C-alpha cells in the first residue's frame, strides 16, 4: 500500500461491491441490517471476534438478540453516561458494528446521575445479585432443555379430551418455537445485565495500572485479576479425569490416536465392570460439561462436544498416554493462586505511595468481586444454554423436514427466524386442514440458493473496517473486548509485508510449523509442536493447548480465551492480528513473539 | 605488612573505618557500592581500592606548599584561562610525581595479588557534588592496564583527572573549595565479556519502576559508553519476567583487549553479528532479576554496569558480573501526583471513570 497516513482510508459501506456469486445476499437478512446511505459518515469495524464467518440466515439471531439486549442494558437500564448501544449491519454476510457515543456534556451529566445510582447498586450487591443470576440462568437452561417440539400425531392424545386442555398440538408448534426465541432473548438480557459492569471494573483497574506502570503488559494486568477456579477449565478437567479412569479401569487400550467415538463407546459396553464404570462417568461428565461449544455460541454449526464427540475423543488418547507415563498433571491451582497474589503484591509494593496502594487495593478488590461473572458467564450462556437452543431449533428443522417443507433438518438454519415462523404456520395449517404444506416449493429453492451464496461469501475478504477513521479511538472496552485500538486501526490501514502484528497476549518467543485452522471442526488435525493459527478460540479448544507451542488468533484482546489459556500454559500468544489466518499457511515455519505481538514467517 | 592505603573490594564497608558512610568517604561511592555487592553475594571482578589518603599524599607531594591549590581556589569563576593554566600545572605534577615508596609498594602488591595480569583502573568519587560525578566517563577509567608501572601511572592519571579543565572549572562555578578534594581509585581484574552494557532498574523513558531497561553490545561495555554503537535494548518486567520491549541495534564495532595489552582495541563486528541480539531472552531475564536484587539491596532504583562472560552455555545468572551500581537520579528527583487516591467506596472509581467521555 502506498500513500501517506492521511491518504490511507477504509472503504465506505456504499463502496462495497456484492461478492461474486452471492449478488442476492440481501435476501438472507432483514432490512434493518442493511447499510444506509448516511452510514458512510460513521466508522464501522468488522466484528470478526464473534462473527468470523459469513452468517447463515438463522444465525443472524445471534447478532440481533445480543445487540438488542446489550444496548438495552447500557443505554436504558444502567444508563451508561457516555455510551448508548451498538448498531450492527450486514454486508456480504459479514457483521459490522459501531458504538453510539454520547458527547453532549449536559446529556452525559444527566445520565451520570442515574448511572451512579444504578450501577452503584449492582456493584455494591454484586455477590448476592450474581448468586441470583446463576439461579435464574440455570432456570432458563432447564426451561429451554425441557421444551418439546410437537410430533403432530394423526389423532391427539386422549388426555387432551379427558383433561379438557382444549389446545391441540399444532398450537404448540408456534408457541414452543417462540418460547425458544423468547428464552434466547431472556438469556442475552441476563448475559449483558452484568457484562458491561464487569468489564467496567476491569477497565478502571487496567487504566490505573497503565498509568502507574506505563510499560506493564496487558497480560500482567490480566494475571492479577484472573480467577483460579474458572468454569472454563472444567470441561478439560473432566476429560483428564476420564483419562485417569480409563487407565484405572483397564480400558485405556481403546483410546488410540484417531479412534472413532462410536466404536470406542460400543467396545466399552462389552468390557464388563470397567467399561460400565467408565461409561457411567462419561455420562455424568457429559451433562453439563460437554455442552461446551467448539465455537463461541454464535453459529449453529459450531457443535458442542456432546453433539460431536470427535473433539473430546481426539484429546483423550493423549491424556491417556500421559496418565500411563505419569505426566498428566492437574491444574496446579494452589501454585497459580500464589503466583497471582505474588504478581499483585509485587506491583503494589512498587507503587509510589500508601495512597496509591489504598486505591489499588480498592480497584483490584472490586475486579476480583466481578471477575467470577466475567469469566464464568460464557459457559452458562454461550455454551450450555446456546447448545440447547440450537438443538431445539434443529428439532424444529426435523419437523419441517418430516413435513416435507425442507429437504433436511439442518436446512432450517438457512431461514431467518421470521421465515421459520411462516414455514411452521404452513405446517400447522396443513396438519389442521389435512392437506400438504406448500413450503417445499417456496423454501427449498431458497435454501439451495443460500447455501451456494454462503459458499461464495466465504471467499470474500471483508475489510477490517469501513468508513472514516476516527480521530481517536481510546475506548478501553473496545480494546479489551475486541482488541481494537488506535494501533490496530493503523495496522489495518498499512498492512506490513513481512510480519503479522497483534496484541502480545502471553510472553515468550518460539518457532515452529504453523497449523492454520479456519474451522473449529478441523481441531483434530493439530499435531504436537505446531503453532496454532486460528480466527478465535473458545473453551472447548482447551485440549489443543496441550499440543501446541504457541497460539495466534485473528481476533481477541488480552482477556480473550486464547490469551488466558496461553498464559496459563506459559506459551507465547499473539491475538487480535486481524488476518493471520489469511497471511500464514499450514506448514510454514513461523516465529511467534508473544512479547512484542509479532508473528513472522521464516520459512 | 598491614595495608594502610588499600583495601580489598569485598572488605569495603566490612572492615576499615566501620560505618558504611565513612567507608564511602574513604573509598569513594563506586568502591563502596562494589564492596556492598560483593558482600551481598553478587559477582564483582576481584580488586582493591586505593583510598583517599593516598590521593592526599600524592597531591601533597605534587604541591608541597599548597600554593598551587590555593591559587586555583582563589581564581574567579569566569577566569577560564587562569583555571586552565593553574589546573594544567597541578595536573602535570600529580601525574608525574613519584609516589612515596610504601604507597607504591602497597599498590604493586595489590596488583600482584590480582595475578599481575590486565586490570581496569577506575576513579571512585567521594561525594555527590564531586565534579568527577558530573564528568564521569572514559577519562577516568583505564581498561586493560598491564604491568605494575602502568598501573601506578594510571592511578596517578585518575588522581590528576580531578584537575582537568572541566572539573576545575566546575568547582569554580559551584564555589567548591580545593581543600576538601579527595578521590579513591579502584583496581580490578579485567573481564573478557561476550557482551556488556548498562541497565536501569526503572524505565529511563517513563520512570516505570516495574521494569528493568537493559542496553548491551558485543564485547566490552566501553563501546556503548563511548557511543560507538547503537546498542541492543531490552525492557524486562521485574514482576513477571516478560520482555515487554526489545530493539536490536547496529553494533558495528566491538571493544576487546589482548592479554599482553596494552589498552583496548575497537574491531569491526562481523556483519552477521551486527544486527543479531547480543543477549538471549534467558540472559536478559537473568540480568533483570539481578538488577531487581541490586535495587532491593540498595533500597532505590539503580543505574548498573554489567558484563556477561564467555560463550559457554549454562546458567546465565552465573555468568553475569557487575562493574558498577549507583542510584538513579533523574526520576528519583521528580515529584509525581498519585495516579489515584482512595475513594469512600471502591465502586466510586468506576463510577467516576464512566462519567467522563472516553
């Protein structure tokens, strides 16, 4: 790229051409997600952290509902003084976002008064409110799990008559579908109820540390705050436990590299008491811990461990081998806790005065109060709940497939939720009328066309940002959540030829062959000693960290999953590179410098 | 024979006059710090210090009546020519005057006890206001000095450096008298480092006390001090050991010395090494850890000269020697407002932050 700094700019939304082969992409998404002419005046960035792939029509619900909930909480419930909510747009299947700031000082003042009371109440009662939150979110999970998809029998069950329920099964098709969406919306409201407040406390501590220690790394700040008993590690801990049990019960010979989960489970059933014991433990671990998604809960095809056992079964042979040679360690929680406290007290000692130390104690204390939520909510929301949610939608897909509207259940995800509503109405009417639904002719060509478009959209390279570059982007929340800073924007504008740059999230320098994964389902391809290069990681990727030498991601800041796990494993990580998965190929020798946030291809 | 004028480096502060402050007055700051480090178990090249009494004797021999010193002290601050003339005269006499035999013998014996090989002869100033401190540099450090006669010459040259034009002019401007002048001299066995340099136990750029800033180059650190190379730099967290900054410099020349001396030679660095880091990450971390210990020992951020010995693999911490440590003064002198002060409730920090526009 030539030209000086002022000449460099991002394309305007109106300048984006339709991706070849997907010219009709707009038909997949609701009108309110389209860029408007006046959107050219604003700065948008591609939310590749949550949406690293083109959006199937149904999956836009994971943008629509979360943004509806997060904005409600920041703008209307807690009344953050300087920020309203987040707007999103879709172009060529990709989700772009912008935050709406409040800049009028009077307006900020008016909002600040309310914010002080409301946010203050939540911070002051955090532990108690968070306990209540867990109860409510578990109730939501129970509720979504218990939702049934009607079978639409030829004749209603006699209990409808004897119980005089007065409502036939076709009614529950729509009601239960709506309940799924309504519960998903409730879950997201609860998710964002605490989220921004949690991050807020962290941001304040983070900024204090950066001022007091201008050269402190983001990760050092994160390590002072990080929880030890984090739910995120639990699924992986369960796998280690199952590996130990396999050896103890004498069934470890079944866990070999490349083993098929179905074959292993079948063989275990014939292995007597040891096999039974293992299978029972496996079922116990599965619920809820295998609800962990291979993604981050934003795409229907990021299946959970329970849905697709190949991910956990790819990790088991290695853990079993480690049990045999005595090298399988548990997380050294006591040592981790001691190290966290040592780091915090070392920085504390280096502060300039007792006043600063007292302020440090207050801020760090508050962070540690809010952090259990920040670290654990994802398992409840994006993993456990969302796995159940997509599972139910898939069952509605099966109903539509049985009714002949769709060719197969999975096709339901090619329809927007309002279109599914229509298709279900069609099925309800046809069942009542004793006729055939009319949807096959309408929806099957639509589904086929959308699948082709999605494939074409995968080949489109979304610009990292659109619109005029802001004069200053110093919103620490944007930095923390998305890894987007002024420096990131500059790097986006001027990609360097020789090195991939990002946020150094875990220190150290190593070299090794790259393994580029663009799809989480390729996780089984990772080999020992490779350097993982991926769009973004999630808790279910944990087993892979036992194999790799370093992690590189397109998306993420110092508090992203890859950063946290890499620090715990003590391996270098560079996150938020923007485009590492595009610029690095599997097999290339790369050097990862987790101190400077640089990844170089060296051979 | 009990030494009267010299003291083993490791004994400075431990024996002799007793109190550390008084020892620093006799042995100078550099020797006192090196003695402290040695006794704290850190590696310091073995050596001895020629204490200030020897300087007093030498100056007395060079200016028996005190007339020259009196004349120098009486000159007005602006009289540069006069200062240069009188100081030059004194300088020449101090550098040339024969030492009292017992002093010369004691220095020679000290030199032999170091193995009679190559040594470094370095001045050790006695006070904060000393002009030597302001003009610290190469002129009062002599590297790879070989042979007893050469050592005696360089010791006299160190003493004479107190009468160079800059030092004398500085004293005139500051109104510092000539009577209380004193200087000690350190004689240490030369080291043959693979790399050497300086480190600050806080960031010289931001004042951040949580990091150690290291600069280094191939060979002797004199190439770096003399500004002949752009050194490699590393910033290492004291707390986590992370290397949070690094830059590889263009190290075109390196200083080294030969066993038969004399002095150091500047050699071109092979092209492949010019841009290669002179420290591994492990070595940078070991240096930072040592810097942290030194700071802890003295109770304040330090400005340290170090050398890393040999190319043999092994524990980096075992191969580092310290050549000097002195208190960091620039940031120490600055007042800084607290970044934050305690609030009635912890949440007030957050509420205040979010009331401001980002």
